């Protein structure tokens, strides 16, 4: 549970068996931290975050922390702090991330640095980097993709061809680091959370056509 008192609650992603066990054992001896779950792949991580509502998630920057995952975690779990362990050498911890507000620290850093990064993230003091810039039309397309609309429905809504929508979708996925259209569903578009006329759309009411998932 999140709160101002008591140890910082943490879930740990997957880093490889040896590193997973060592990280969990070392951090588990720290009374200022409470490890809720560890060794989680991406799907398990999202389930654990929804179940335990930790203050911080620690992820492997090279393997699990794709930009689109970070954006989705930040969008769906307000107040969640993110720590990215990187293979690159970093002096101490650096509050930088390509997409989401996060704290980066080297996997080879001293325990004190990793612990400091976790407490730093729990305090919400990461620096929010700018999201990759989308054009005005890409933003319109992204908004409707996030609602779960099919390419045909988006094309009709914006009075463009389905192939043009596909092109915009490919550009959006490239900029946001998404492998497919499914990873964009549910990600809010800043300043565009409501449709014309004030009606809010729910992606669950407009399922994506799996034939155009790319």
C-alpha cells in the first residue's frame, strides 16, 4: 500500500536468475524497503502492480522497460515511481528517462545508490522527460487508437484512407517504442481525453479489429 509512513513498497522486474535473487535478498534486508514481489516478467509485473499498489517498480532498462510500457504504467498507476537499472555506467543515480519520469541507476552501482534511487523515485522526484513529439494528425490517430478503434473506424472519423491511418500508426509505434497497435490501447493522449461534444469513449466498448492490429 502507498503511504507516507513505513517502508517503501517495491516490486522488482526480471533481470536474470542470479541477479534477481541477489537483488531481492540484498534489498530485502533493508528495513526501509518492503519487497512485495520479485523476478516478474512484463505481464506478471503489471498484475503485481495492480494487486499490490507499490510505491516503486524496479525494471531492467535493456529488457523490460520499453518506452510504451513505461508510459502505460505511468498513465494507469498514478504516483508509481520507476527505477530503471541499466548496464551503462552511471555515477550515482540519474533522474532521466527517454519517455516516462524515472530514475536510472547502474546495475553495478553500490547498494546505497540503488536504495537512494528507490527512495528518490518513491518521493516522485524523477524528472519527467518530454514524450516523443507527435504531429497534429498523429495525435488525432493516436487518440482513437487508444480508445480501441479499428483503422476503418478511425479513417471514417478523420475522413482519410485506412492506409493513411496505417502509416500514421506505424510512425506512432516507432516514436513510442510500441511493437504493435495493442500496446497503444488505453494510453491517454495529453489534453485530448474527451471526444467532441464532451463524450468520453471507452476502449472496451469499441474492441480493436485484430485484422488490423499492426
